C-alpha cells in the first residue's frame, strides 16, 4: 500500500468520531432538500450584498464621494471571492474527516451568522473605521463558507442520491443557486416597493440581510435533520475495523491500520490530491467554462447588449427572466437525460453549443437578426446542461476521503479567477472599444472545458461512488454510472 493510500484511509479513521453520534433515519427527499436549501441560501447571500451595496455604502464605508464609498463596498464583495479556495480546503477538510452533515451545517450556519451580523453592524458615523472592517470581516467568513458549500453538497449528493436518479438530484440541488439569485431580486423589489429608494438607503437595506439570516437558520434546521451519507458512515466503520476504505470509481486500494477514535490530528490530504492532479485539472476546466458563461449571461449581458446597440439594460434584464426559466428547464431535463444516457453526452452537448454557437448567435443579435430574448434562452439553456451534472460528475472523480476538498479546491479557484474577474474584464474591454471581443472569452473557455471532458470516461452500470448504498437495493430501472480518468 502506498503512502497516498494510507493518507486517504487514515483520514477516514479520523472521522470515526462522527460515528458515535446517532444520525436521523435516511430519507432521500429530506436529503435532497438539505442539499438544495443551502444552495438557495448561498446564492441569495452572495447576490443580495451586490444588489444592496449602492444603498448601504453611504452608511458603512468612508470616502470622499458616493462613488468611492461604493467602490469600497464592492471591494468587500471581491475579497469574498479571494478566500473561497481557502474555505474549500479548511471547511472541506472538516467535511471529509468529520462528516458531510457536519460540513453542510457549518457552512450554512456561518453564512446565516454573517447575514445577521451585517444586518446589525453600526454605521461609519457611529463607530468609524470599525464599521467597514466589520463588514469586510463578515464577508470573509461568508466567503470561506461559500467556498466549501458547493463541494460539500457535491459530496453529499454524490453519496446519498439514489443511483438511478443521481444526476437529477444534482440538477435539483444546483438549481437552488438559480432560485436563490431570483429570490434576492424579489426581496429587493419588495423593499423598494414598501420603503422606496430613500427608505432603503435610510436603513431598510438591513431587512435584506435579516431575511438572509432567517433563511439560513431555516436551512440549518433542515440540514440538522438530514441523515449522514451512508458512504461516509461505511467508510468510518470499515476504517475503525481496519478494513479497506470504499473508493468506487476513483480507486484507492488496500487497507489501513486501525485508527482508534477519537483522533485529533489527521494526516495531510495532499498526497492523495497529488495523485489526482489530472482530475483536479478536469474539474477546474469544466468549472471555468461554466462560470465564464454564467457570469457573461447573467451579470454582464445587459451591459453588453446595450453597448452593442441591441437592447437597453431594462429590456435585456426582462429577457433574462425568460432565460432563467430555460436554464432551470435545461438543468432538470439534463439531469434526467444524464441518468439515462450518462453525464458526458449531456455535458459535452452544452459546452459544444456554447463553444461553437455563442459568437455567431451574438453577432446575429448585434446585427438585429435574432431577438435578445431568443439569445438569452438559447445561451442559458445550453449552460444548464453542464450545470445539471457538474456537481456529481466531479464528485465521482475522487475517493470519499478527499472528495469535498478535491471538488472544492479547483471549483473555488475557477470561480474566483473566472467569475470574480469577469465584470472587470468586460469593463476594460468596453472602455477600450472592444465590446465585440467579449463573446470570444466564454466561447474559448467552453471549448477548453469540452476538450477536458475527453480526459475522463464513464462506465454505465458502475457502482455508486465509494461503493453501493449500504442497505439500499437497486431496481431494474436504475442506470448508475461511474466516472474515471482514461488509462
């Protein structure tokens, strides 16, 4: 047995502490709700800060002008992106060693606490520089949590979803991101409708964070009632008995010596991760392709269309509502298709469409030959296909002992690099008179993601990642798959 194998197996032994706590009975729908509700909270929290920033910047940040204060507020937004990879390692490590439920409750609990803290922080006029420092501190904590939220969900859904519905569960859980983003805009419209713009600026913006905190506490309650992953529990039991850790498609071998619980210090996961550098690169490339397209269409598209003379920002924003419906439909349909035909055909179809169709479609829109609503529907539908399967697809590439960290690190890095920088890149190109160049960037990253997908292969009929569901029988309708690198 190699040192890599021993590191991964010993890590599962550390998790034996979690086995001592009784877990709720397993209920697939409750587990799906637990995964999805956190995605809603994550997306709401991240979006509502950006939406409310123009209203609270004056009260919380110093500056010689409203613009300077707003830039300072958006700096807090950017810093949250920068710490995401660190959160994916720190909290993802806990998810891998202390349990999926532990990681899921920790992430959503910290997000909720951060929202409630932002709702209560005193203004700059009251406490001076402490106000912006406290805001940035809260955003850093939330950034750490968000960095681990998605990979923790990926590990949990990969291990708890019924084998024949694994990708559909992935689509539903990730669909929470779309719902959370939409919910933030609904809350913003309600605040403006009830208090007016001046009322929101005078302090009603705090209610947006209060709502986020209460939403997070509700998610925490739901997650505390969900069962632990049976794959993780089985790994703990086998490690405690000195048996082999189940690894399924990702493939660690042999057995480790018995590690008695409780164990405080866990071995480093880096030997295991170094053995999977190719898979980490695949996840990074796929996440980069999806992230760039997502930020282009959902964040920058109104400015792009207005600069190109195709539509006003208001018209494009209205068209995006229809596009979001198409995105959700594609995700749900793509998840069902992946359960039947495999994830790779669905993922490749979406990325191929984005790589080959984005530029011609947008050029036709700029020339007035294709309406803006049609463009938003097509682009978001194509994007929904890889988004539907990416979480579970990535989860199946790694063994349970490092699954949350291994999914989280490349995912968070890609989102920080390609999502956090996209608005700045877009504005730089527009200010230089190169708005027409912008569609080539998401098309290029989609092409790289498509190419990266050929570095792995699927095996229809394979075992559940990490082994079969303990205590769960397969039915004749199931079409489980496993994902591995090419030899």
